[in-house]
C-alpha cells in the first residue's frame, strides 16, 4: 500500500482503501447475518447486523493494511451454544468468505458486461480499475480466510469437515500452534518473503473462472 503513495498513485490508493473497507464490512456482515439466521442473535445485540463500516472496521487493523499490506476487521461475536445445528458454526464461519466470493463474482461479470452490453459508465478507467481490485481483493480475502490455521474462518470449517477421530486432535493442535503459524506467515510477509504470492496468483486465475461472459 505505501509504495502506491510513494509513487504518487493516490487515486489507486484511494480505490484500494475503499475496496478493502467495503469488502471487510460485507465479510463481517455475512458472519453476523448467518449467525442470526441460525439462531444466534449476539452480533445483532452488539450492533453488528448492519452495513455501517464504522461498526465493522478496526482502525488499527486498517492502519496495518496501509503500513504493511495486512490487516483485520472487528471479529463478529458468536455464541456457539445458541446455534441451532451442529454444522451452524462452520456455516457462520464460511459465510464471510462466501460473501467475498459473491462480491468478486459480481465485480468480474460487471467488468465484462460493460463491453458485452456497451455500458459506457462501466468502461471508464476508474470503473474498470475499481472492479478489477474489487474482484481480486475479495477472492484473496476468501482464500486467505479459508486457511485452516489460527483464528481464521477456515479452522471452523476444517473442524466440521474432519471425521470425529481427527476433529479433537486438530482442535487441540490449532489451539496450541495455529496462531503461531498464522503470525509466522504474517511476519514472513512483512520481511519480504512472498508467502502470499501464491494466493494472489490464485486470485488472478480464479477471476477468469467465474467470468460468465468468456
């Protein structure tokens, strides 16, 4: 993010910041809304069942995005004992990445539809650049959050997918070492090791898969 400012790419910087705030807000709303549907009203009672970025964006987490290219939003509180089914915890966890996927799906196809249907308003450089970042950043957020380590959404999904014989062992392992591995990835990225380049390349590839106009 900082190189954009150093190179005078202020418009791109503003677009990326807007996309990140928008995407994280809908990601967290996805968690809150799915929890409500599945029986847990904790997030609703705490004012998280809305699309107000002020209720979802963590200022320090956003600052981290600007400074080091990695950040976070305010986690949505979930009371698992209130959930109606055994799979509800995994569904609530998956709802955030699913929201990111849906945003990317819309962005990719709006970008293509602009030329298929000759929609002038979507053919401008600003519109096309915004849609490109909207698609790629949301696919990246989806993939990153589905990593089954530490506090990421993926570890709840993984627990549900594993057979009972492995579920408890994985839960113990992630409780002891998951956050360590998660932080190690972040530190390595800050130090310049391209540990997330694979996810970025995967996001670029996946954006082509979900284009219905190709």
